[in-house]
C-alpha cells in the first residue's frame, strides 16, 4: 500500500451503490458519465511507441457535451521504459486498445460486491482528494481479459497498467466548475512474485471516477457485448448510447451529428467524407449486432459542399428492452425523480 493515501469511511463515497449482482450481472458493468462517452484511448490496433516526439505529438484533445457544459479533455502520452531488441529505452505511448481493455476489466471488477474501497490522498498535491481503490491480482485481470477474447501476456498487462499509471488525463468544463487532473490510475502498487499468477496489486482510479460515482452518474450496461465490437469507435458509441439513450424505443430516434462524434473521439480526418465513412461503418456494426434497427443520414450543406451529417439512430426492440431493464436498476439506486433524462439530440 502506498504511504500517500489512507483508507476512509465508505459512507463518504457511496460505493455500495456502484455494485452489481455478482451472478445475475456477470456480463454487466457500469458506464461513467463524462468518461465513458468520449474517446479517451487511441484507436490504433497496434501500439505505437515513440522514442522521440514533438510537444504536439504528445498531446491529444477531445471535446464533449454534458448537460449545458462543454467538456474539454487533454490526454498526455505516458513516458515509460521498455526493452526493445535487447536494450532498455524510454518511449512515449498513448493509452490504446490494450489499455482500454484493462480499464474496462478493472472497472468491471470494481463493481463486484465489496471490491471497491474509498481512499484519500495525503501530502502535497491532491491532499484530501478522494479516490476509488481496488485490490486485485494479475491473474484475475488476465482471466477476465481471456473471457473477453483478449489473450494478453502478463508482460503486456504489466506494461499496459504502467501506461495507465503514467498517461495523464485532464478534464475541464467551459464554466470552470469541473477541473480534474490526474493519470488514469494515479496509484499503482504491485507486489511482484516469481509466479505471476500470485502477483497482487492495488490501483486507484482517476479522480473523475470518484465524482461520477458520488453523483450517481453511472448506468448498468452489457460490457461483454460492448467489448465484442471490432472498432474502438463502435465500442465508444455503444457505451454512449447505453448511458444517454435512456428512452430508447423503436419510434424514438437518437440524433447525433457527425461533428459531435468526431470531436469527442478522434482527430478530424482530411475530409468530412472520410469521417462519415469511418462512423457509418460503426453504425453498420451496431445494426449487425442487433443494437440498431436502422439509421438515417442527413447532410448539412453550404451550396454544393457538405459541412456535416446528422445521424438518426433507431433502436431494435431487444435493445430498447435492455435499456428499460437498465432504467429499473438506475431507478432503484437514485429514484425516478432524481434520474436525469438526457436529450436524445446531440
């Protein structure tokens, strides 16, 4: 255990409300508002390690909406040491698909009964800041990754956790009410054993996780199904729909602009047409998976030039029923009067 944090009274953080039924909800986790509705990981299938990089190459920026606020995200690449061709070298790397999987796996484990624990930072920098802590093992992480179809080695898992411990995520709102800065896992402690199966570890999540849980801004979703999608963008859209499309029905479309998706998930492509192609492929994947019944695309033009696209998404009956079931779980936590119903137009 690190000396810079101490355990505090669980009542201070309402972590029991974040828990899911261990058996009934085996394939479920929780989405987190602000965090899970944006592209906070690189979409590259292959991790890119940069021995050298300019300042612009080391930062990625995203923007998103939350109620009436505009949220800005600044992601700074991790600087880690790794072995390449028999030599140790320092490289820069952004959290990618591997780190996304590890984040989701650790978040899933944190929803299990009695697993999440409340901690408070001490000392200079962040004194008093509450963090959600989690004790687990490398074996537990690897087995859950395998269940998701990800066969990462222990070495790859260690490196991915190190990236999450070193990559920084700054989140700010345009009115200044939200301002949180920290790495994805600001605390990472590992008791290495000769046998990796017996290696125990401890992590704390980004401080935004604490605020989201305390505000009850989380929702149950089928994370096993969500992690099956081949595209990082599809996985993020799926979580966004599960979190915000709370009145999903066959007759109630969810409307979102292409520009909104781009700003929240990626660097804009050279042309609008190329970004449209990227996200239309995601929508087709959601149709194939039985999430969407269909979708419609409406261009916004200036003369003959297309500036943006609006997507109208129509839920399948099965997805609408799944959302209704998730609404019941949410209402049991916060009560129907406390539940905020986001607009279906973004």
